[in-house]
C-alpha cells in the first residue's frame, strides 16, 4: 500500500511541473523587464538633467543640448544610438525626454512573445533661485566680461546674508581676470558666461555658464546718478591720490547718491590698491546698469 501511494504522486508532479516552470519563466522575464525599465528610466533622467544643464548656457544651440542629452543617455545604459527626436527643448528652461526600446525576452518566446517595448519619460526644468549677491554685474552681452580685473587688483566680498550663507558674486556675462588678481569671496562666484581665473581666488563654489539674466534688484527703487556727479581725474601714478571711496564727493551730488557711491562694496574693492602701488582705471567706477570693470596697472 505504501509503494502504491508513492507511485501515485509521480503523475501529479509531472502535471504540476509544467505550470511551475511556466510561472518561473514568467517571473524571470518579468524581473528582467522591470530591471531594463529601471535602467531606461535612469537614462532618461540623466539625459534630461544633462540637457537642462547645457541649456543653462545661454549661447547653447539646440544641437548642443540634444548632443549632451543623448551622450548621457548612452552613458547610463540606453543602447546607442539614442534617437535625437526623443529629446525635446522648450526654451528657455525645459528639456523633456522620452526613451523607448525593445527588450528581448528569455522564456516567453515559447508562447510567441519574443520581445516587449518599454518606455520612460523625464523632464528637467531650470528654476532660477536668486543668490544673495553682494556684487551683481548687469552686463548681459555673453561674450563680454561683466567683471574684468587686471594688473595687481584686490577684490574682497565678505559677510553673510540673511540665510547665513556667504555673500556671493554674480555676472550676467563672463568674468575675466588678468595679472595678479586677488579675488576672495565668502560665498559663490557665478557667471552666465565663462570664468577666467588668474591670481589668488577663494570661494565656496564656482559656477560658470550658470543660468539666465538676473535682473537688477534695485530697478525702480533708485535712479542712477548723472555722469556729472562722478568725479574722476587721471594721474600717471598714485602720488597724492585719494580714493573716491574715502574722498568727499562734489558738493552738487545728492547726499543719498553720494552715500550709495562711497559705501559701494565694489567701489571700495576696486580702489583698495590705489593708495599703495597701483592706479585704477576709469572703468573701475561702477554705475547702475553698466558692467562693473575693476582694473589697475602698475
């Protein structure tokens, strides 16, 4: 009787083996399909972020944005070539990505399904978060430096903003320094264009080709002083010269404007070296709405 009972289980096992193997095959293909879907999503995310990062550079063309996105998609597991029409550009701030591919299966071909298509979507958008800029150069010609310094020049932007972060510097164009330039900033140095470093620089972070135009935070709150209110005299050296940051302004200058000019951090930084061995050029005097150039020569 015991042998007969044991023999009866063999046909049952044979019958159950087929669905068990089917479920195992289905589970294997489903797990593989899910892993490939996750890999495709990673590639889409990376492509969207790379495209948006490239879009931060205002001079970037559509082809450059697409190239950056497809390059990162391939580097993150999407089989090349990555279709260029899978990358969209919505200027000025959005890059949507949709990636599709066909995945070959292991066991489902037995049931007539050789492959399945998977898709992933991702969208990256640039959101401007104004920094706590103590120095903001409004020049917006991307090929021209909004902040320029040469010779022996010291620029210090020190202090903390309301959030506790260090005071930062921003140029709506490029930043270019030549010669022995000391540029010390408690916060970040940001520029919409390129940044050329020379001399001694200290900062928390440095971001070139970052973002679009940052508007004048004082627009509509105060008017620019007339050119006649800015006193300037050229001298071949610093002999007998008194910095405008400490010298009294002409009598005809409005007291509020005179205070704004004399207390400007840029003015103080620009003329810091003029009492020693250097003489700043006329472009070191900032006027609202103009690019801030800080330069000096021995």
